[in-house]
C-alpha cells in the first residue's frame, strides 16, 4: 500500500494543523462554500475519484478481477458532491465568523490567489512528471537553502505533513477495508479498526511524507515569490490562520472517515452487479437469436 500512499500525496496536497478544542460558533453556508472554493479544497476533493483510480492501478499484487470492482466501490463511497456536503456542515461547526472572514480575505488577496493558482497546476502532466522526478531523485535542482527553509516553515505553520498523513492513512484503511469486504465479506476488516491500527505506525511514515511533500510543494510553488510565501506563513501563524487550518484538517478527516463508513454498502452493490452481469458468448450468437446468460463470478 506504500504506492497508494505516494499517489495520494502527489494528487491531494491539502494543508492543515491539529486542533484541541474547535470553536463551536456556526457560520453561513454561503461563506463556507466560498472558502471551500477559494482555498482549493473543492478542486482537491473533485480529484479524489481520479486519485482512487490511480492508486488502485498501482496495486500490482491484487488480481485485476478484484482491482476494478474495488476502485468502482471506493469511487462510489467517495463521491465529491457528497464529500463537499459533509465538509460544508463540519466547517460550519468548526469556524467562527472572525476566522472565516480573515480566511476569505487572505485567499482573495493577490498573494493567496498566486499560491492557489500555482497549486492548481498539480494535474498538468509536465508538473506531475517534474514532481515524480524530484521525489525519485530526492532532490530538486535550483532549490536554494533559503527557499527550502521557507517551505519548511510553511509546513510547520499549516501542519501540512500531519494533514497528508491523515489523508493517506485514511485512504490506506479504506482500500484495505474495501478489499477485505470484497474477498471475505463474512470476515471483513472494519475501516475504523484498520484506521486506528495504521495510526499506531504513523511515525514510520512521517519523515518520508515530509520529505516528499517538501519536494512536491517546491515544484508547485516555483512561480510564487518569496514575499508571497512569507505572507502565507505569516497568515498561517496568526490566530485566525491557526484556527482555519485546524478546522480544515479536522473537517477533511471527518469527511473522509464518514465516507469510508459507506464502503461495505458500496462494495456489496458492486459485487451484486458483477454477479448478475450477463454476457453473450460468441459461439452462441451464431446458433441462436436468444442470448445465453453467463454469470460472472466475483470470487473463484
């Protein structure tokens, strides 16, 4: 599953920090929707089905007969529209009016827009290739010590590594719980149990994830000036910035966990559809006008 973790790291770079006691004050849905769009969260969530497909295809150890149904089931569980609805409700619970206003002001600033535009280049083939090369070589030509330090400070201020770890461990547990449900429905491994067991090994991934995330962000943020990065760090370290990224991390994690609980149902639906799939055998078509059904098994 390490390959799946790397795939999600490359496709979904969401930043956030840990919060101990989130503020309970509600805010308007319209403002939260504006924040989801302005921060890039909506685009990132929209990429989740693609990320699931890419991660699933990397699981060379799984039989193809299991991979495609598993991908379909997970994509059905993690539908972007449903994720956005859950995220909206959770952010409304997490954010107070002052934090939300400060966040929207930042993301609508020139510096905020330049950073978001740079991060939205993620899906461009040439950018993804450059990120892959940097991670493979474990270095990026032209990355100065000063720029590297800026990026590391930004990681600390936003808690990017912790959010990436949350995301990858959650999706790793989702993949394994879905696979377990698919091949051994009577003895499936529950998502919650898997997620907690993976969290116990969190420190094993931290250094690798932090290093890869640094190289990824170094490539993505190449068009952004040092001054704009400093503005981002200053905002992220402010009271509103800390509350914002705390809420974003917690709400994204809650959203993905909520979606993961649908996996048993979506896997069962895909399995039932496969079992009832009817094919016309080529040899039968010439002998009869009536198609002869062939049941496609899900498991041997």
